[in-house]
């Protein structure tokens, strides 16, 4: 008859804890050493200061999930292999281990509190609306297109046929967007900015973009809003302030569907 060696079992538990600890240290150490080049875990890096904050929060969540994953799967795989059925006798029955129960209650609470605090901080930053933005744009979503109106410039861009409008923004300047819908629920979504916001009938949403990289990006509707939902595309062009001013002066007398 097989006997259970308590000493070797506790030794094995110590070994598992050590593997988890060393594995986590190696992964976190590698990530910290390569801090300039942390992986993006498939997310856009955010081409605005607000989107960049969202991206860093996502990165933090993803990195923190690695030791959590290891602390679950290493003991799980170990338990499956080490304690698989070897006979018909009933294994030694044990219950409750106060130190482990305290650890697996307290550690998740600490993790949740940390994630909550960081999330609130980033949300406050992303949803902050400047009292004195450099530019304002009124965005109207409708079935099935977009209208971008620049009140200070008198410029209007809108969807016309299969020609998608251009949302032009100056780099390193803050633009406040006023978002409304004239019919059903739409979603104003710019993947490269890591940003999406509902366009709701009867509700006015305000948010800021401070783009930090010149380039062209794709925007789209993120809510299934009807037959031609998939056609609700738009371009986002971020230009230098000088380039933006040149665009503005060439368009201010010539508002049109892009
Ligand atoms: Cu839509």
C-alpha cells in the first residue's frame, strides 16, 4: 500500500512556489529591462496623449496578468501530473489551510484595488475636457455618414456617396470634439487613438484629442446602426500646426463633402 510522504509533499509545494516566483521574476525582469520596448500585446499604441495613457493602462493590465497566470497554471499542471490517479485507494483527505486561504483572498483584493486606482486615474485623464482648447469640432453621426463642422473656421466636411470625409487635426494641439447623433445610436471609433464613444440621439458628448503623431488613420462607426453601417468610414489626418493652417485656409471658403 502506498503511503503519502508529507515531507516530500511540502518540499514539492515549496518547489512549485519557487518556480512561480522565479518565473514571474524572469518575466517581469525581462519586461523592466526592455522598458523602452515593452510589448503592446496587440493593442494600438495610441496616437494621442489620451490614447497613449489608455495604451499604458492596457499594457499594465497585460503585464500584471502574467504572474497571475503563472500562479494558477504552474500549480495546476503540477497537481495534474504529480497527483494523477495511481490506484484505487482514496487519497488522504485534507481541508483548510489558513495561510494559503489568507494569501488567495488578500492578494486578489490588492490586485483589484491597484487596477481600480490606476483605471480611475487614466479615465479621469482621458475624459478631461479642456476649458480652452486650440480647436473645436462638431461631429454629427447619421445614417450613414459623418459631418465634421469646424465652427471657428466655417469648414464642413461630410460623407458624400462613397467618398469618406476627412477629420483634420493639428499635431500637439488640443481639439475638443462635440459628438451628437441625428438619428440612431452610432459609435465614433478611431482605432489608432484607442478611442471609442457612443453617438447617442438626444445626448451630447464632449472629449479631447491631443494627437502626438502626424499621419493618416481610419475612423469608423462601432455600433451596428443599419443597412449601410459598414460604409460609415472616415479619415483622420493629423498634420503639423502649419500644415493644418494651410489646409484650413484652402478649405474655409470651400466647404464640401470630402
Ligand atoms: Cu453608425
